[in-house]
């Protein structure tokens, strides 16, 4: 066999292998989607069989591993669900969409919170925040220090006037960590985490308002919340993202850390926002007689 002919045979074999691999990958994704459909119908046994067949065909399929965890959790098997989520995260390099790894971490953190395993919840959320370049990169750590300084010296109005960060995968992790640090008496770290969650959420609202009015300019938190309160979509976003809760706990952490004036200013604004719901009522209570919520009992 000539060298040229040998080369052509090799190319043909490689092309055939690539085509077979693509076919297998497509088949695995089809099985995965069929599993999702079965799970949505609560046919969990069928869904498990389809997910496992998809994994067998693909070799590594973290999306399917996580979906199996969802079924275990739905069936009340928290320990099995935890193992599946951890297995999916261990395969994070194989996610088709890399940011899916953070969804798995959020599932794990939520599972730990339900079980009141708060230290494990914290550790899991910290993995998410560790990948937030706005918050962690050495170049941005100076910005983070400046953000906190501006807040403590001049208040949230000034912070949101100066800083706009695109909403990221980590906003919910900052939010939960901020709440957790407040409820465990770590008020300085709580301020740091909640500030970033608030900046991300406020930035998203500002983008929407600017899209609707090219002349829009941020002025104050009070005006921003009034804009949210007058728009159904923004009200839904603020409620579902936890924006009002972040503002409330940012005020609480600020009060507990020795800055009552900034805290009072935020509570006063929240107390006048109808769509803030429970945080409007809590803010009204805080204005009458400020208090720090009871600390959580955290086991190691």
C-alpha cells in the first residue's frame, strides 16, 4: 500500500469515527431531552432510565447527572441528590454550557440550607463567588475596597451613581452569603457581599429603564425603587431576585456595624415601597425601634 493510499485510509477512518461520535453525542442529548420530558410528567422511573442511558452513551454527561439529582431530591432522597450534584460538579469541565456548573452549586447550596447544614452551604456559595472576577480579581479588589468605602462614607445613592456592573452568575450567591453573614454576626463581610448583590440587581434595573427611556439617568435609590414599583415586570424582577431583601439586610448589617444613619435612610425608603412586601413592613418596624435579628445556630 502506497504512503498516499495509507494516508487516505487513515483520513477515512478518522472521519468515520468523528461521524460516529457526533451521532452518539446527538443520541445522548436526545435521550436526555426525553428524560426531561418524562420528569416533567413526574414519570421518574422512566426519566432515570433515559438519563442513565444518555450517560452510558456519552461517557461523561454532567447535565444528566444533575438531573438525576433533581429526581432524587423530588423523591425525598436528599443524600442521594447531594451525591449526584457533587458528581455533576466534579465533571464541570464537560458541561456543554460552562456556567451550568454554577446552577449545580446553587442546587447543592439550597439542599444544604434546607437541611440547616449552613457551613456546607457557605462553602458551596463561596465556590461561586470565587469565580466572580468583579469581586475577586486582584485588580478589582481595589475597586471593591473603594465601593465599600464610598458606601460607608457617602451612602448607597453615591455607590449606585458611580458603579454599574453587569448582572452575573454570582449575584444570588452574594445575596445568600450576605444574609448568612448578617445572621451569624459577621456584619462587615455581610456588607461586602450584599453591596455587590445590590449593585448587580440595580444595574439590571438601570439597563431596563435606559432601554425604555434613552434620557434615563440614575439619581437616588428612592427614585429607582419608585421606577420599579410602577412597572409590573420590574416589580416581578425585584421580588424574584431578592432585591428588596438585599436592601433590607444591607441596612441591617450597616446598622449593626455602627452606621445607623445609612441604615435608617435605606429602611425609610423601603418602608414606602408597596411592592417590597414583608421588607416594607420590617423596615417600618426598624424605623420605630431598630433591632438585630437573632443569630443562627451553625454547626460545624
